[in-house]
C-alpha cells in the first residue's frame, strides 16, 4: 500500500514517464510543448527533492530514481536536439561518455568494495545544472526566439567544460576512495 513517504518516488517515476512525451514533442518539432513539459519535469524534480528532505522521506530507491529520471530526460532531450541539428553531436557524446564512466565506476564500487551511496559532487551538480540550462535555452530559443545571439553557443562550451571537469573529479575522487578502501584507510 502506498504511503505519504512514497510521494517523492512516485514523482520521480512520473518524471521518467514524462520523458516519452518530451521526446515525441521534440521529434515533431513541437518546441512549445517540449518546453512546457521540460519545465514541468524540472518543477517536479524540485518538488520531489523538497518533499523528501522536508518530511524525511528520503530512501535508497529515491536516491537512485531521482538521478535516473534527470539523466534519462537530459540525455533523451539532448539526443533529440542533436538529431535535429540544434546541439552538436560531439557534445552529447562527451556527456554520455562521462555518464558511462561514472556508471561503470559506480557499478565496480558497488560490487567490489561496498554498497554504493549516491553522492553527487558539487562539480557534478554544477554540470547537471548547466546541462539543464543548455537544453532549456535551446527549447526557449526554438519556441520563443527571445535569447540574445551567442547564449546557446556559450552554453555548449560551458557544458563541455563542466562535463570534462566533472568526469575528472569523479574519477579522481572515487579512485582515491577505492585505494583507501582497499588499503584499509578511511575515505
């Protein structure tokens, strides 16, 4: 039976499901609908995080569902925008490569060292924010055509910089923790 503490997880699951209409809207070049749905997904992300923290409804499932929902929406949207020629494919590949490296490291940690507790770093949070801002900017530009020239291009390069620095930060931090765990020192 569902309980109030399940609300944040249900919101995350809804956000995962919302990815499908966002992708369909993008592929149909319905940028106004894609923008509306993307903003709705962003609001739901804030709401589920607020509820989980405010009422102490955090859970292991939620700590996995929330970033999964974010990544699924971001990667799907970015792939669609690259397909439409609105984002450079090389940037989407760089973002996905970083994510693959992180997931591979997390899986290795979980099975070889200890049960993983998802801990996004500050650099990773900045990277996620910049990725969201980039997708949002492309959608705003396509739907409303109100952004100054160069905003999207600048965000492409900022996204690349935060993606690379976040990937390096994860590899550095978790490699150090893995060495310390194997050698028996506290991380």
